[in-house]
C-alpha cells in the first residue's frame, strides 16, 4: 500500500475516533443529553406539584373570601372556637399506667 493511501486511512481513522469521542463523552454527547432530559423531567414533576399546590391554595383563598363555612371551619380547627349554644366536650385519653 502506497504511503499516501496509508496516510489517508490513518487520517480517516483519527477523524472517526475524534467524532466518536465527541459523540460519547464530549460536549453535547449522548450522556449529557440523557442527563439533561432527566433534569427536565424532574423539573416538570416539581412544576406539576407546585401547580397543584397553587390550585389548592387558590381554592382555599376563594372559599375564605366568599363563604362563611370555610371561615367557620378554619376558626373551629385552628382556634378551637364553638358556636353559641353548643357544648364543648374534651375527651382525655386514660393513662396506660393506671
């Protein structure tokens, strides 16, 4: 095989190796693309959770703005309030020692 042909084959082999390196390891490689896709999926899941949370909070705000039932329920739960004429019963669990 003449030396120009050997040089061409060597040059093509080196070019192939450089391109393979960039494909598998370098910037924009398949591994980097897969990593970025996983990051995107995690961010999408996080965004979906936050959107659901925002929707719940928005519904609660609307309920508090427009309905007395929600205000009453929150006052009962958070502040321990009772209506006039109601009787409050507090149940104390028995101690296990006795």
